């Protein structure tokens, strides 16, 4: 990864829909070169995907950032189970208060609660710590 790749990543973080022509102009290279660099970043899994940032409240959804504490020997089993859940939109291994952090999106508070209960019942899960998102500020 070089300086141009880092600049491409920074631009995509700011706006994943930025035209490749604008990135090319900013970096003084061809659009084809940008396409190739982005394809390589994706192939190497340095870019994992693209998604919209949604104001859940305005579209009638409810979401949480949920910490999940796991027994060390069950970590990868729990990770795979969480990956398989449609409601889990993002998943991170973390240091600090929780082993795993998730972003969970549901159609109602009741559904969100059921999802948290399902996670809590997974083998190896010690604790589930949900924080319901009330407003998205940035």
C-alpha cells in the first residue's frame, strides 16, 4: 500500500460514491489506474465493502451497537454465528470493554430485544451489552 492507495481510502471513507474520475483528477492519474487500484484494495480485503449510512429513526428502523463478551474458546464459533445473522450489519473484534462489537438493525424494539436474547443464548456468550441508537449525528 502506498500514498496513493491511502489517499484513495481516505476519499472513499469520506464519500464511497465519489466518482473515480474525481479521484483520478485529485491524484493526477488515469481513471483506469484508479479502477485498478480500487480492485486491488478489494482483492486484498483492505476494502471490505461499501454501504449507505442510514438514519434508522427516519426510515422506521431501530438499531444498536452491542458489545458481546465471549469465552475465549468459543470466540470463532460465536463470530461465525453472528456473521450468519441477517440483522448483524457490522462485526468487529475489539479490545477494551467487550470482545466483539456489533451493529444490529431491526424493524422494532421487540425484534431487537429478541435478537439480543438469541445472542445471549449462544454457547460461549457471557454477556450482551446493547446500546440502542437514538440519533445519528454524523
